[in-house]
């Protein structure tokens, strides 16, 4: 099939590359000329495992353009994969979505617009109305949310747990099903509002699990239990399952913070206070800040102390620092008067952090530090020679914000080690 993808970000590029790999003929359109030029030269503007290979392998079936006409020409499906960042009020900003909708030209044959961007419930209705107003009855609309996680997006797209298609017209849903032929997964077809809600509710549930285990971790600290064991014990219950029960210093990224806020706001705008979700968001904010207290417990005041932040990306396997806990942590520590060094294998700390010394290796960041925080569980940190690291530090204080290291081993190297929700020494 001929497919157009609007938006060459994480979601758009992965969607385009994976559909081309299924044999479809794909044109990816973005407004950023530099980005399109780079893609045409064969450069990949983002770090996403397997994406570069996929783009390369399907070069013949992939084109990149800034031109709407070129993208739409002959297309049977038009994916919308543009950003929907939060506005000042926490609602999703749909400006980029509306721009795409308003740019769609009149077409002779049936074209199905498939919404991949995460949008509030009711957006599909509003888009349908706008298309009808413009006399674009030939343009169908479906909600086809994505559930891909960064770092594993290509794999997640190719091996999804389910494909959700919310449609006004069953024939449009069938087009999307056909487009995914070759991918083994149950297909959930439903109305557009429900498809939009499935995406928001899935993310809300996942963040609820994270904040839940983080609160359990905090109570473990107060009572002397170990959350790693507790999570294992909970997760083996088949009704609960093991996923998203890793306690840490909070969730970040391009989706969870934005989408949970958007659902909270959507509920509030509809006259309902989503109390559970409000608490989940609040717990996450507090969780990032608790690290400061942990450092202070070992160092006293952190004014003038040097703190090393190990890992800056919101999770390993990505260079993405959107809403990363590292940003809040760095700002809080700076406000308390600490001097900060930081290391990340791929995220560009310089672009996001002012007044932070960016080091070329974890050991370099630890040089002369009074304390260190593992912010992102990069596998590289498991390879660090902690005896050597300790000898370079001024004080051997380590807060393991992701519970990735063995407390006993670190203590054997003379560290004052603190994890999240693990009994203190
Ligand atoms: C997420 C969803 O997984 C995906 O389905 C959705 O489409 C977009 O949002 P992503 O943001 O890429 O994907 O990352 P994910 O791996 O889900 O992690 C998000 C954040 O939660 C990270 O900051 C991670 O560190 C944190 N997290 C995750 C925890 O703190 N504990 C966990 O148990 C799991």
C-alpha cells in the first residue's frame, strides 16, 4: 500500500520504517528541512535501536519530503505522528495535529487518516467534524495509537501485544488491519473515543504501577524491608504480573509525564477529579526529590559538595532527556548549592544542563566527588570498577536510584550505599 507519515520524530520514523519493512511504499513528511535533508542523505537523526538498519534496508520503499502534495499523492493511509506537548494548562497542545488536518487536500479516492499521536478523547470527533466541514467526506479517520517504548520501539512495533483501531467506518478499520498484515497480534476494533482512551488509560495504569511500587519502596525504607524482594514476591502473582514494578527515582520520558497530565486535565475539564492519577503524579514528583534528602543524610549540607550524576537519559538505551529525572535532580542539587558533574554514554547533557560539568566517562565524573547518584541504569555502570571509582572520590557515598548494583559489594568497597526502598546498612 502507499502510505504517508506526517512527522519524522521517534514515532513517525519507526512507523514509516516498519511499514516499509512490511513491503509498503512510504513517504515520510516533516516541516523541518534539515531533518528531511539528513534523512535523504541516509543519516538517522535519533538514537533508536535497529532503526538505522531498517531505514537502510528499505531505502527503495522510503522517501522523505517537506511537501504535503508529494506525501499525499496516491496515499491510501496517512499517519499523523506529530508532537502533542502539554500546554501551560496541562492539556495536550494539538496545534501540530490541526495543521496536518487543515493541510490535507481534497482527494479523488478514499484516504484513511490514522492518528498515532496521543490525543485527548474526543479529538477524533473534532477532526471528523472539521473534515466534513471542509467537504472531505472521502477522507476516513481512525485512531491507531502506538504502544512502543523508546529503545525497543522497532521491536515493539513488529511484535505488539495488540493493535488498536478505533474507527467511524468499519471499512477504514479494515484498511488499517490489512496494512498490518504480517504482524501477529490481536486486533481490537472499537469506536474512536474508546481507542483514544485505551492509549491514555494504558499509560495511566503503567505510571500507577510505578508510583505504587515507589511508595511501597518508601514504606520499605521506613520499616526495614527490601522492595526488590517485595516486587519479586508481588510480581509472581499471575493476577499482578512482574512488569513496571521497579522502584526508582521516578518515571520520565516523552510519554508518561505528558500523557498522565493530559488525562488528569481531560478528566478535570470534563468535571471529574481523577484523584488516583493526581496522587500518582504527585508521588513521582516527590520521588525525584527524595534523592536530595538521601545525600544529605550522609553528607550533611550539600552546599559546596561535588555530586556526580551517572546517567542523564530518562532511561537506558535512548539519548532522550525529555522530562528526565536527571533534569529535576540537577536543578534541585544546584539550588542547594552543590557542584555537579555528570556522565551519560549518549544523551547530550550539555544541551540540557547549565552549569554542569559533563564528563567523558563515569570515572571522570566521579573524580573528587563527595557523592554519586545512579540516575539511569545504563549497563555500563555495572561494569565500572567501583574499587577504583571509590579511590577517586573524596567521599564514598552512592545513591543507587535504580537499584542496579549489589549493595554488599559496594559496601565491601567502603561505600555508604543507599538504594531505593532497600534497608539501609
Ligand atoms: C512508555 C510506554 O512504555 C509506551 O507504551 C508508550 O507508548 C510511551 O511511554 P517509554 O517512555 O519509552 O514508553 O519508556 P518506558 O520503558 O515505559 O519507561 C518510562 C519511564 O518509567 C522511565 O523513566 C523508566 O525509568 C520508568 N520506569 C519504568 C520505572 O521507574 N519503573 C519501572 O518499573 C518501569
